[in-house]
């Protein structure tokens, strides 16, 4: 029955994301309470290179597209007049991490790993600086500020943690419910059925958004899709779209970012994942064509 399957999928999704979300909430609360603007605002988030540093931070934290939200919220609260650092972090955090890169290299090869590193970093810098030009952020104090007192620090930590869990968690649960419903109603072989058409890239990207996967989970799925006949570009489109952004992420971002910025972030991620797949396959086909032409010319 559909409602039982929905409950099972929703429960599985919740169990998958909960440990990462709790870990990220603890990290976010710690960041806000004990680090705060003493480090981030002055050394990382106020410089012209802040988006790059935020992107590098995102590439080192083992979080998925949902559990990165508490840390992103902390970065946004400390980033002064620009949304660029939080946008850069939001791009790299779910798709780049040491674990993900090791899995990608082992299951899909070094070439796919290099593609997965290079394209998201380029996209992160582009969309981050674009957002800083289009959206002006009013200077405000961080949502929570640290304190030198141990008692006050403990109190602030608990308050920060509670705020992150409840303010972001309610959007997360709503998004997980929507994602579970869509997965239940979507035929399991629908994505693979479009792989023979040029329209497969935008379709795969579009259909991958509700297919919620934790960071790293998309790699074995991508391997199986390639074994079923998908090209490297189509697999890369799936991995970027499914792990980089999902309905729970979009829902949670509305809790602290401007609506138009969230819409730009969502649309640009869809376009990015689509174009990356097409570029990878076109480059591969072009190299094969050039190689074949040289071979024929030599043989003649």
C-alpha cells in the first residue's frame, strides 16, 4: 500500500539524515558560540577571498545537502554584507568531501573524480560572486555571539543548538515528507529510460532533485546506472543533482535566505548539473572522433 511505503521511505530518509544533521547542528552551534566573529567574520568571511575559503570549508566537512544547513546558517549569520560565502559553501559541501572523492575514484575512476572536483569549484565561485552582485545583504550582528565566560558560553551553546535544531528541523521534516512522497509515486526505472536522448540531461537533473541521497550514497548508484548503459556525463549529472540539492534543502534554505536567492540557487544548480553532463559527454565524443580521424588518416 502506498501510505505504508511512504512511511517506510520517510523513516529511512529520516534515519539516513539524522546523524549527519545532529552532527552538523553541533558543529554549527559550536561555530557560533566558541568561534563566532573572532575568527570567521574577520579572517574568513570578510575578505574578498571569503567565497573561496568557504568553498574549501565545504569540501572538507562530511555532510549531505540537508545536514549542511545548520553550518550554512551559522556562516550566513557571520558573513557581513555578502551572501557569497554561504552560497559557495552550499555548493561544495554536499558534493565534495574526502570520503566522496575516495568513493568516486574507486568506483568511477580518476577522470570522473577530477570532473567532480573541478566543475563544482568553478560553479561555486561563479554563483557566489554573482549572488554578491545581485543581492545586497544588510549588515547585521551575528544571530548568536560568543562570550569569554564559561557559564555564558555553555548557555549560548545550548540556545544556539536549540535554535538550529528547531528552526531548521521543521523545514527539513517537511522537505523529507515531500521527497518521500515523490519517490513513492515515481517509477524506479524512469530516470534510466531517458538516457538515449539529448533531453536526458535536463530530465535526469530534474528527476534527481527529489531522489534524496546522503553524501556518498550517489556514487554506487551512479556506478549501477553506468553499468545499465548511462554515459559518464549522464551519471555525473545524476550525482551532482541528487547529492547537491534536494527538496529538503530548498525548503530549509527559505528559513534564513531571501526567497529570490534560493530560487536562483535552485535554478542555477539544475542548469549547472545539466550542462556539466553535456560538456563531459561532448568532450569525450569529440576526443573519440579526433582519435578515429587520425587513425583513419594514418592507415591511409
